[in-house]
C-alpha cells in the first residue's frame, strides 16, 4: 500500500493507480477473509481475540462486523433457499410476492431486448461494483423473508426482521468501528486532499468489494445449480449446492482458499482455512456425486453466469427446484 505514496496525482499516472488498486485491493481481500473467519468463530479459541481481530479488520474495510456476522449466519443457514436465502437469491418468473422474489419475466424480457452480452456486461457492473454497498444499504439480492434491510440501521424505515433479540444493539456497535474509520479518512482527506485518499484507499476498497461479490456469486450460482423451495430445502442440501472453483495458487494463498474450498466451509463453517483443503478432499472422496467442482477458468465461469443466470422458474408444483431459464 505504501507504493501509492510515490505515484503522482496526474492523469498520465492513471494506469499506475489502476495497477496499485488492483494489487492492493486483491491483497486486502485476504484481510477480509480473516475477518470473515473470525465472524464464524473459526479464527481462535479465545473469543475476545477473535472478536477484536474481526472487528478491527472489517471496520478498516467499512464492513459493519456484527451486522454482517448475523446476516452471513442467515446466509449459511439458508443457502440457495428461494425465500429465506440472504444473498444472490434469484428473481422468479411469475414469482409470488412474499414467498419468492417476483419480476423474472421482466428481467428475461430486458435481457432479450439488450442481448445477453450487453445485459451480461451490465450485470457484471451491477454485481461487482454496486452489489456490496447495495447489499449493506438495502439488502439487495436478499430473499423476501427479511424485506428491505440495512446493516447500519436496524429499525424503521427498514425491516427489523433480520435483527432479533440483542442484534439491534450489535448493529449499532458495528457502526462505531465504521464511523471511526470514516473519521480517520476524513482527517486524512483534510490533510492530504480527498482525491489522494480516494486513490490510496477508495480504489483498492472497490477492488476488494469486487472480489468479495465475485467469490460469493460464483460460489452459489451457475446455469445448472438450482435454488430450492422451503419444502425441498435442508441445511445439507443447501451446503452441497455450493461450488468450488480453481482460483490458482496465488489467489488461493492470498485469499486463504475461500473460493476453492467453499463447499467444506458451508458444511462446517468452523473449519479453519488451514484445514479446508484437507476437509474438501475428504468430502469429495466421500460424496463424489454430491460435491460440486467446476474446472472452468474463473473468468469464463463469471461471464457464463453473468450472461445466462437472469431469472429462475419452478418447473412443476411437485418439484421444489427453481431452475435458471434460458434466454
């Protein structure tokens, strides 16, 4: 990150700033993953150390630690559940409001109007650039059960359904860390200039957020991976609908194998990352028909998902699977 201090604030240096953001944001994603592991209770047996590390790392990346810990636990409990899922829940053709997310027929019509390549490019931008703040601010891509949620404010005008019992208090505790980081950024901007802070911190943060959404999108979405109705859903069926992919040695090392061992993580989220490969190999051997691994290069898989996975449809009333509709 210190490299950015030597890059001039000139238009001619824009390629250097892009390279800096890509490298720094990619490295910072590893810190995000460590905080994620803290949120699951997989980082340390000492809960105080675990909470402190997770809170500090996530706050530094403008992530409300306890708020996300709660919503992410809901995601794990309801992976690929069409109603109760918490992230990347698809819209449904002829969807029933309150049970499914309606609007699938409009989404498919728009895709046909624009063409799958242009609409896919739009989907990439919306997911990778806008997706993370949209999720934190109004629960974008969440299922219908919890309504319009906000990770910084646990009450009206937003839904309270995601924050039972003592969680509203923890949401506000999360805000303290985020506000402290924003305060530090404001002081830096006052001293060094807002543009410098945006270049040094903001651009890498966008890259980190892109990695986060890209990982999650590909971990739970592909053209042949269904979502499930409440009647057909179980925790283990949802976990086995996660997908492992080949990210290569460098990204596996930087990001603690978050994308290549994700099935094991969903089966048991308390497995620490340094045992995830061992657990994955055991799962693949024990459940060869259920374990999902796609060897497609990640950039090609991402384009396939972006240009094909627009809306799902329940084929028959007696079949609880929701399948992606071809355009």
